[in-house]
C-alpha cells in the first residue's frame, strides 16, 4: 500500500466544541448567582443572536469567577482575546458586574471551578 503524504492524510484532531460559559461571582448567594447568570445569558441572546442560535441550547456551564475585582479582570481578558461575550450589571447592586456569558471552546476558563 502506498504511503500517504502528510498533506493527503485525514486530520484526526478533534474540532474544539463551543459551549456557553456563564461566569458568576463567588461572593454572591447561590440563588443570586443563578439569577445573575440567567440575566447574562438573556443579554447574550439579545446582543449576539447569531452565536446564540449556533449554541442552540446545547451545553451550558456555570463557573465561579471570584469577586467583583476578579470578574472585571475576566472582562479585560475576554476583550483582549476578542471573545464573544456579554456582561450583566445588576441595578439592585449599584450596577455592579455580577455575571458574564461567553460562547467559546472554554480553554481560557480551564482553571475555573463549577459555580
């Protein structure tokens, strides 16, 4: 059987699957985390309808993102890396950042734990 050149070999690497990641502050009460995450997801749907439809309500991952300072740092990281995301600011908490929704492969979030 003839040898296949590298160019003619099928690519066996798995394509990275995108998921919806919701980062919530760990310093919020559990029920509040869920509500804030839901707000971020709803905002993502309004701001990024194409990506939201691509996600198609498949895998949803809630991650703890530390406190207010930490979640602000995540906004900078995601912006710098040109990720598609939405940020929710809670009016009842003086418009503090409480959650972020991001459609991504998740490699950037690998050091975070489930919320």
